[in-house]
């Protein structure tokens, strides 16, 4: 793994930590999500042509996505969660299988 990808993975790892703690209290950390989306855009550009992707990245994104969905089920007002669920789902598709979306 080259240094650019390693640095991006470390950045994503730190952001996931910043997101998960408040999320478990049903709080959306908007600044951390904004930084995560920016980092994922960069990740997508760097790994676009690779056949294999980092397993830890997949696990982290699945964790955040599944927690967003789970925690949204425990609140009456889902409006803070819904935009992030949709945006993260789209980014995951773009990173891990954008070409397969038209199959």
C-alpha cells in the first residue's frame, strides 16, 4: 500500500472514531461527516483503478452506515440521519462498485 493510500486510511479511521461516539448517543457530528465525505472522494480517486480494496475501509464504512441506520430507528425525528444514510450509501456504491450499478 503506498503512502497516499495509507494516509487516507488513517484519516478515515480517525474520522470514524469521531463519528461513532456521538452517533451511539443519536447525535450526528456534522463536521466529522463533512470531513469523511471529502476523504472518501479522495479515496475513490486514488483506488479507482485498483482491483482490490482495503478490507479495513470496507469494514469501517459498513460500521458507520449500519450504525446510522440502526440509530435512526431509535429516534422520532429521523431527518438528521436520512441525508447521511443516502449520501454514505451513494459513496460506498461509488467506491466499491459503481460499475455494477447498471447491471
